[in-house]
C-alpha cells in the first residue's frame, strides 16, 4: 500500500506490475518489467513521500540473474540501475527520508544507493547467501538490520568516514536455516523475526539474544507486520 492507503501496488510472477486506485476504483498502471526474461518480481519499494515512482527488484526463474529498475508513473518509463558484480537483487526498500534505498542480493551483497542519482554510497558482503531483508532502523538512520538465508541476523553502524558499515551485533538464537523476515516495533527498540520453524522471535535491539518467542503457527512465517497505531502483530 502507498499514498496513505489509497493505492495498492502489486508485483506478479509473470513480470507484471499493477497499481490500483481503490478510492476511485480504477487501475492506474499495468506494465511489464524489462527485460522480460527476469519475470519474478521479488520486492517493490515506494518513496515515503513521493508517489510518482517506485523501485522494483526482479529475478530470473533460476534466480541467478536479475534487475533493479525504477518505474515513473508520470512518464510511464523505466530506469535501469546496475549493481556491481552483476548482483541479482533479492530485496529493495527506502529509508524513512526517501533519499536512500537498500538493495540486498542473492549473493549476500548489500548496497546503499542514493535515490536521486543512483550512486552507490556503500557496498559490502555480510551474508553467505541471499539477503532476505534489510532495513534502516526507523529512528536511527545510522543503523541497519539485515536478515539472510544463511541464518544470520546482523546489525550495522554507518560511519560516513568509513567505506563500509561496521557490524555491531550478530543476533543468535534462531534455529539453523529458518530465519525469514522481520519488522520493528513502534519505538524501534525491539524487532520481530518470522521464522521457517513456525515461530516469531522477539529481540531487543541492544541485546543479541532473543527475549521471547511466540508459537501457534503450523507452517513457516512468510510475512509479519506491526499495526501502525496499535501494539498488535499480524
């Protein structure tokens, strides 16, 4: 969802991107990404304030190649954003200000890219497998949390004087090969990890061991979100 819940953005496995306007009950855009041989839309990110464009990460069916593009709704055009080492993107998201995006790769690389000129500010390789998710800590633009398919949960500090972020914590406690996705609480003091072992783990950001686990699911967690105005996790 974006534009305060008025528009719904959806990426499909056949390479199509659709934007629905639910208030006016119409389709705003129905486009196919290019190149068409990388049809799996794996991640989409919209600017927190600017609704004119969004970033799309897509992969080939074997997930060995991929592309990162920005689509402009006003001009109906794509801009390709090349990644170093021919990295296939697995994840993309904006920071809270909208001036940077984080891109994760299937090779374990993470990029921080300036959204206005596509210049890469940071590039490092913290994971040994696909980056499943990476985000700036909402109330601290100098901290980044990432989750990888290699079961690592890592917290980094961005120092503008250094060429790459420095690892602060490696969070432990989640069973092997089960880490999946995460979300922050409203204070950003805690985060929740959804796992392939059917469990939600709660971590405190300044403690590398989880403080609580929530059971009840009978299958792997594929998504979780905290409601924006209530302490309810869905």
